């Protein structure tokens, strides 16, 4: 239970902090573009 509470507080602080949220958005975009490229390769 304590671990769940700690995880939730850490996730909330990451979302509130603009530096971390920008970093998360950047990682999300990179993974999205890589996944799109892999999907394109699988179609052909």
C-alpha cells in the first residue's frame, strides 16, 4: 500500500513539473515515430 502511494505521488509530481512533462512528451514522440516506421516495414 505504501509503495502504491509513493508511486502515485511521484507520477503526480512528474506530471506537474514542466521539465519532466516535456521530457515525457519527447520520449512519447520518439517512440511513436519509431513504432510508425516499424509498422510501415511490416506492411510492406
